[in-house]
């Protein structure tokens, strides 16, 4: 019986109490540096989604306590980010020490970004407490919230760069028998696979795509939070009037949201060149927005079918980019650049135009401020006001949305090309 107990819970002769699942997870972290970085991205997703949920609860005037579900999700996400960040730092330091004990290199760029972000993330808590103590309730745009959101943005970007730095995560599973560590001179490491079976390659391929989907969605959610922060009219308090100028807020939303949608979705495809990655990225964003800003308001539930229609243009663009006949995923130098340009323009146009629907319902509050007939956006009338805006304002936004979407594709192409040229 004692032997069975030891076998089940992983007890060894040295009285170690580490269970087998925990030891297995620990070993995976020690041999796969992508795991702690994906933990950072997951933590950021949880934190940012919980923040969006918290905003919705405020709009619904629901009683708030420190132990509310959105707060629990937010702080749990911060814990995950802290764990992933410290584990990533520990992994790098240990690997650097093993590889060259006499020539320690500086921290890689992605790890610096993550560590700066986690410092801001942790600092935001005490800052927010001090702000509430001094000034009572705060608005969406406040110094503590700005520090928190920027910290999330930096952590998400750093994790994404770390996950993509090893050639799309294909060569990250390191063992003593089939991999060799290489260094590119700036702290980035790759691992050359040797005698890897096709099954292992397929597993790494799927894992790579999953990592890209999660990490780039984290960037999308957090950067959206920054744009909301400087465009939503939720920041006037008794002490400070931080609400942005309505015209400036509308301009920021009109240019930044379609650019961000196009940039993120096209980047997810450009990095992987696989059908399904762009669609999965868009669907995760839609799902998060659905459960954090639409479902909590029972008055918006009838609008769910309308919101889910956003899936159609996203899947259509994913299929368009992946069509072999277009050659957009081919590296052949003989392919017509003109046709590539047409596909890119069409991609940016369609993705840019979706922003007004993807950011329902919060975007209603932004454009209501510049509407010809502004009115109080109560939870019970948000949907009706929004659908009035589709007729009144959306036609005015079409040209700028298309232009911003095309720009997002162009910038994505330049940045992803530079990233992989560097790697």
C-alpha cells in the first residue's frame, strides 16, 4: 500500500512530496521556454477580459465588492502573468549560464519588455488603492488604470515576440538527444531539431499556431483597452474631468480600431500562413466581447445573432488568403505582385469595415457623443441607439475605415517581414 501511495503521488526515497503531474509540468517548463510565455499571454487575456467585464458591471450599476468575479479574474490573471514572467526570466538566466558561463549576455528584448510590463502591472495595484483613498471613485482614464493597461500591453507584446522569436515555435522542444542550442547574438535562441518524427512535427506545428492565436489575441484585447480608455466618455469624476474631447475621441476610434483589427488578423495569418489561424483569432475576440460586454446586459441578448455575423467576413478573408490559386501563401518569385496587392487591399478593406460591428456595444458610447442627436445611453436602450447609428454614422466612416484597414495590412507586412528577416 505504501509503495502504491508513493507511486501515485510521486514520493521518492528522499521524502519528496512533489506529485507526478506537478513534476511533469515542471519538467515541461524547464525544457520548453514557450510554456511560461504562453502563461503570460493567458494571464493577460484573463486580466484584460475581466477588466472589460468590470466596465460592463459599472455601466449596469451593479454593486461592486473587492471579491467580485471580475476582480477575482483580474487578480488571478496578474498572478499568472507574474508566474510566467519570473519563470521566463529564470529559464533565460539558467540557459545563459549553461551556454556561456564567462560571457553573460544582456536580457533579450522580449524579456525586457515582459519584465517592464509586470513591474507596471504590479505597481498599478498600490497606485489604484492610493488614488481611491485620496479621490474616491475614479474614471476609466486615470493614472493607475493607465499604468495597469500599459503594463498589460507590454507583457502581451513581449510574450508574443518571445513566442515568435524561435521560428514560429517549431524548434522549441529541447532535449539532450535531438536538439542543439543556437544563439543569434541578441539573446534570441533557436533549437535545431534532429531526427524529429512527422508526428512530433505535426504536434509542434499545431502548438505553434495555438501559441500565435493566444498571444496575438492578448495584444488585440489590451491595445483595444488603451483605445477605449482614450475614447469612451467614462472618465469624469468629482475631482477630475478626464473625458476626452468628443470629436477627438471619435477620430481616435475611427482610425485606430479598423487599423488594429486589420493589423492583428492579417499578422496572425502572415506569421503562420495557415487557414484557420486568422478565423480562430477573430472568433476568440468575438467570444470574449460576447461574454464580457453583451451577455451581462440582458437587454443586449437579442442582438447576439447580429454580433455573431462578424464571423462571416473573418472566415471569408481567411479562406481568400489561403487559396492556393491566388498564390498569396506561395513563396514563388514568379507570382504577380499586382494580384498580391489586390488581395491585400481587399483584405484590409473588409477587415477594416468590420470594426463598427466588432466593437459593439461599447463603441455606441463613443459615437453617441458626436451624434447629431446625442442621448443618454442607458443599458436598456444601448442596442436601439447603436442600430440608429448604423444608418446615421456608419456610411460616413466607410472610407476612413477602409483606408485604416489597408494601412493595417501594409504595416503588418512590413513588420512581420522585418521580424523574420532578423530571426
